[in-house]
C-alpha cells in the first residue's frame, strides 16, 4: 500500500502553529503593515521594471500590493508549501498572476543564481531564521550590484518582563533582538549605506496599518475563511483561545525596525 507524501507544516521547520493557520486563511501579517511596506518600497526605489524578490512572502498580500501599486515584477519565496499555495491563489484572485510568481525557497539557501534582482524586501521574517548571518549573505548574493534591500524586523523598544518575553516566544516563536543586531547583520554581510528607522507600536496604530493592506472585499473574504477554519479546525480554535487569553501589554515592549541598504557596485 503506497502512502502519499504529507506536505511539511510549520512545526517541521521549528515555526509556530499559527503559520499553518494563516496559510489556511490566506492572510499573513508583518509589523507596521501598510506604512512599513510603503517605506520599504521607497527605500528600495520600486518602480515599473524593477525585479523584486520578496523573501518570506507568506500569503502574498504584500507582494500583490507592491506589484499592483509600483508596477514591479515580483518573485516571492516561502519555506512552507501551504503559504506558496495560498499566495498563488491570492495573486490569481487579484488578477496579478502574470506579474507575480511564488515558489518554495529557504532564506538561508535561496534557489537563484547570483546577481538576479534589483531589490529584495523581507518583512518580519528573519526573526524566525536560524542562521541569520547566512541569510543576509544570501540576500547580498542574489542582488545585482547596486541593488537595494529593505527589511522589517521585530525589536525590543523597552526591556520586557520575563512573563512578556515568554508569552511572545510561546505564542509566535519570535525571539526579538535589539535594533543594533539587525543593523550589524546587514553591515557584516557586506551591505553599504545602511539606514535604520525604529518604531514603537500601539494596538490602535498597528490594527489600522494591518487593515490598510486589504480592501473591504478582501477583508470579508479572509474573514469568511477564518470563520470556516475556526468551525472545522480544532488546532486553530485552541491556538486562538491561547492567544486571546494572554495579556497584550507586550505592545509597551515590542516595536519594529526598518532597515535598508544596497549591494556595492
């Protein structure tokens, strides 16, 4: 009797369960939402004709936004098959399938030749990557000389309590870094002209920035999928119960940094 190969899930990569939930929903978030995406697009000089690599593309929402609003050609990679499937569906729903493609890829070993892309954007991903220095060297390798990089990464803006840090690690898998750590990783990989913007977060501002990436129609579509998953999936119900039962004071401690640089000519 033959057995079918089971697609890998988040736990197979040491990632938290909520990534599987988000793949089913067709919705992934990154810190700073629309405001952060727009700033990275500015840092990376996105324009029609730009060849952009979106590392950790998730459900493809940011990739679709950048393709639609800046006219660039986007290749998105993600380590989870469920995310690649979800992102491909999203691009099709937005009528952007000729402008965007998604494929499996690991940030630590990108499936591309050297000097392929004009720009690379990675949003709230590297905090989950085991070998962050290796990933940064890969980003440098696949960019063309003079190519731009833009990152959004979670940071501590105030020293957290042990309880708050434990909640964030258990619920999301994130082990936050000080802002200087991300800046130094870019510089040590070989990027030049590195600039940094650090941002604190509030629940209200973060909610507004997250929802701004979606039209009302798309919000309703994702909400419908979420309700369906909550009804049918016990794991998702358990996860949401856990996350909603924990205090949200971590917004006092947690923020995000925007980082940009370029590959030397």
